[in-house]
C-alpha cells in the first residue's frame, strides 16, 4: 500500500520515543512491502552543532530505504513534545543567535505553527503530485495536517497516539487548546492507533473516541538495540548502581525515584544512583538530592546520547522507570535487551507487555525502594529477571507492530472504497486553493 | 473385580504477604492472614462444605459400597481450625461414615524428602499426630507432596511402618505397562505402590467443563463405559485429584456435582465393579512388577517432574537458603521460630516462583497470589532473611546469657 506518513525525524538527530518509533515502524512497514512517503518537520540546524541532519538522513535513505521510501521535509520548529513556552523559547533563541525575527519565518506561536505546517504539507503534496492510499499521522502536531489531507483527498486517515496532553502535563493541567486539536485529530481519523491499553482507555475516556475505532498497536524494540553489548569489566570495587534514564519532567516521575533512593541509601549507603537526562525539573532534583542528604549517592549525568545510554546500561544493576503517566515507554526494553533487570511503574503501557519485570505503583516509594534493594541483594532474582527479560524483549518486534498496522491500513482502505463506491456519482473531492 | 479407588487431595498453604526488604528485622509476621482466611471461606462455601455433604450422603445411600480416600495436609487442617471449624466438623462427619480412608503426608505439604530426611520424618510424624487428634485414626498409606516420588522413598516408608504409597502413573516409567495394577520399586520389592490413572483422572479434574473437548459433555454413562473397558486388563483404576476440582476448578454450573452424585450408581451398575480405598486395594491385589523411578516424578504439568518447584535460579536459591537454615532454627528451640520455618517449607511457595510458562497473558496458568514469580521470590527470601536474623539474635543472646548469667531470656 502507498502510505503518506506524517512523522518525526529519526534518531540520533532527534532523540525521543516517537522518533524511534517512527523510524522502526517505517523500516518494518517497508520490509513488508509498503511504499512510504515520509513527511516531517525539520528545524534549523542548531548553531555550533557538528551534526548535519540532512547528511544523516541521506545515509539512512541510501542504506535502508532505497526505492521504497521517499523523504520530504518541511522547515518548521515543531517538536512532538513542545509546550507553548518551549516553542516561544525556541523562537527567541533562534532570533538571538541568527539575528533575525524567527517569528516571521515560522508561526508566531506553537498553535499557529501547527496550522502553518498543515498548510505546508497540503501544498507540498499538491506541488509534488504525491499519490497515496492512506494517511498515517503521529501525534497531535501532525493531526491537523492529516485531517486537512483527508478532507482534500478523501483518503483514509489513521491517527497514531504516542502521547497525550494528559501524560505530558503529568495530571489534569492539560492545555485546552492542545486538547482540542488532539480530540479533533482523533475524531477526524478513520481509525485511531493507541500504543497501549492504557492510552486506548485515555482516548476513549478523555477524548470520547468510539471504542470500536481505537486499536492498540504495541511498540516493539529496534533489532539493533538487541545486539548485546560486551559488558565492560567494572572497576572493582564498584558500588551497586541504580539507573534512571529519561526526561526530568513530572511525567517521568524522577522525584519518586529520588525519594526511593533516599530509602534505599538509608538501608545501604553504598548504593549509587545515576539520573541521566535533562528537563525542567533537573535543578529542583539536584537541590532535593542534597536536601535529602544523598547528594553524594546521586549522580546527574545530563542528556545521554545513544552510545552513552548503552554505557549506562552496562554499568547498571537495575533500571527503574517510575513514570507517573507513560503511554508506552521504550527505554526499559532497551535496558532489558542489555541484560539489565528492570522495575517499571504500572502506570505505563510497557508494563502491559512485560511479564519479566518488576512492577510498582509510581507513588509507592516504599515498594519501589524494597524492590530496588531486593534486586541488588538477591543474585538469583537479578539473574532470572535479566535472563528471562532479555529473552522476552526479543519477542517484542516492530514486525509485529507493522503487521498489526497493515491490518488497520487494509481495514480503513476497504471501508473508504466501499463508502466511495456508494457515493460514486458524487463529485470527487476538490483541492482547496493554495494558501 | 475392578476397583475404583478415589483419592482427593485437600490442601491450602499459609500464603505469605508481600513481605518487604525494609521490614527485615522489624516485622516478623510473614503471613497474609486476611487472604488466607478469605480464600479458606471462599473454598469452603464453593467446594468443601457442599462436596462433603454430597459424599457423606453417597456413603450413607450406598450402604458402604461407595468409598474414597483423602489426604488432608496439616496446614489445611490448621487453617480449618483457625478459619473454618465448620469444614473440620463436616470432614469428621464424613470420615465417621466409615467409608473414608485418610492418607499420610508431610504436615506442611513440603518437599522435605528431597532436602532433609530428619525434617521429613518429623513432619510426617506431626501429621500423623494431627490426624489422630482430629479423627482418631492412624493413616497406613502414604502420599508424598504433589505425588513426588522416587526409588529412595519406599524403603524409608516401609521403615516407618507404612503399608504402601501412591504416586503418578507416568508414561516414561510404565512404558507399555498399565497403571491399573499395583507395582513395587527396586529398593523395596515388597512395598506396593498405587499409580494414578491420569487419563481418566484428568477427564474429571481438567476436561470436565471444557466445551471444546470432543467428549463434552461428560456423562456418568460415558465415563462408566470408559472405566469398564479396563476389565481383563487391570485390577484398580486410581482416580487421584485435587478436592478443589469440585466447585473450585470446575464450577458448580459445569454440572460436576451432579456428575459425582450419579457416578457411583453408574459404576456399580456393572456387577464386577467396586469402590475401594487404597488400603483395601493393597489387601486385594499384589504388585505385578517393578517400576524404576530413578529421577523424581510428580503429578504436575506435562513433564510430571520437579520442574514446577525446582530448577530456576530463584527456586534453587530459595530451597538452599531454607534448608540451610534448619539447623540454626532448631538450635534456638524457639517454638514460634520453628513453626515459621516449617510453614515456609510448604511447596506452594516455590511453585509460585516458577517461570516455566510465565508470559504476559498467560499468568493464570499458574494459580498464584502474586503478580509474578519474582514477587513470590522476594516475599519468600525476605522472610527467610528475617528468620535468619532472628536465629542469629537468639544465638547471640544465648551466648551472652552463658557469659552473663544475670541476663534473662524470654522464650
């Protein structure tokens, strides 16, 4: 099938869960015989950056996708995890460094930029005469583009929900404008893909989706992450290490991790905690670690590149993902692939697919601390978790996700064909004028 | 004459609560009293009470022609006393019909035979005393936990004075032979062993309510027909199963109670059929050959070996830690400590740690109070660690008391 995918840039240039998912899913869809046109927003090259994102993408195209996938980019400052404030910061930063008014090139605010992106996509599709059978859009910032294309071409739309505003806000302080766009994107879709039962439930309860039109397609794990690292010989005597790797935001529960660390350190002062990642809570967390008297036990390592993440897994005795609200959560799978026992919160989609992981409620600091200590104390437990866990993740492939996605493509395409057959005498959908 | 020998297993473990690392040294209560009481009440209402009523009626109606045997673990009896005295009374009434034989086992439903013979003998002795206390009878036939069995067991049982034992009729042990006869084992050629006919047992215990089964629905006539086929090629068909089959594994709405109510009549319709207890089978039949059970067998899973209880690193470490602690536990002579230790020997605790079939969506294959085998291990090994700490503490006190005699120890 010919798929028009509205996705995100791939790692390492863009390192976020949705980028990883878009790349891996596309790879498997192509392997299963689909032709993809992949449209994504691309920001200006960060000043001083050594990376050349275009070169990186070109290599990918040449290596893996030759002939089966066509990349199109649209200049935009969009990022799937942006809040209004973060977007304003990006605009300001860009204006300062490049000495121009970025607000005139890009949308003056996030919502305007989302609309501008939708119009650009529509224009690009017409200009390049891109033809396709189905539209597949990833998360809210591309939903208006997807909905617009559907209206203009009559082609079926799949809205893929990787994260919702409720997850990002870590509670009920959702931005009502973002919520409205998410809702419209889900409702204009022929079918909604949720990354977990957890997320599907949210789509139904919070966004009023028809349960019959929301399906769960679990993420997989990238085959490359399954290549086990040669574990570095650890410097002796090295302390037992507990790893947190993720954004330092309310959603990811780093504060609960820190509270559990305190309980663990009270019990065993020789345990080391590594907190890798950046985010708006970072400074607060550093202060908090000092206030709790465990400043010496907790290492904040900042943002971890892919290679750095692999090194961190190699040094970890247990990986913890205490997320408050996690639609899926790919990181624990990477840790498991690297033979690391994991503890995940039950408030995560990934906990639905994992049997060989310990599970806690994110708020139950006592239980989390106890389980961390159990894994660190009992070799039989950590060995079994690591062995069975590594075996388990090998079965969680993106090919399975692609097969499930293909089924949904066929379903919406069939439905659209039969609808169009019934209304065959009606005039075909008209292109809207250029904007 | 073809005998039908029923044996029902009654067992409830003292389940552990989610005992946490951080509680070690502070809290010595390992057991989930609430869950144990709730489960006992639930099973009592769904299974024990209605089925005891039904069997008691059957024993009376058939005037001694219907018989069966029970093995009731000591920890189940202890929980009847604590949570369901009405169930204990109804078992007493059932045994009082004179048609029921009670079997011997380890009081704590443990795998102690595999790890510690002294502990094994002590637990069997305790069970014998418990059965004597409640029912006024002394068991003559032995069944080991989960029908675990190997060549080493019969000589020990013969030495202890038992008349016979029961175990699983495992294909790889029997080869071409039928389980419907008595056998004996190489190290005790005079000690008879009854073997479970797993085909006919599982037709009732596992397949009865399965609508996808080609023989569904199973009627008493159909079952009696299968039973009668063994005439001329068997002396005893041993139907061994969990008592919780009735009303708990097979719900009442499958018709399992009605099936059992009418089964005796269907079996006895053939003049050459009769019900017998294990002791009666031993009196009527003689071993026809030797079975060689080098590796331990059991009645669990398709493998019918120990792999549900032992084999993964957690299960092995748990047993090693548990039995490794025995000497220090007993050296304290502290009754509470010893009782806690012994409750931890119940085989269910290691069964919950089994990872054999554990995958997401398949978790119910192994009935367990835990979310995962890992949780089962954590609760268990934490309790063991606390127990070890209590032993050390008692030991230190004892040493101190010897050195400073004025220090009083409160037992």
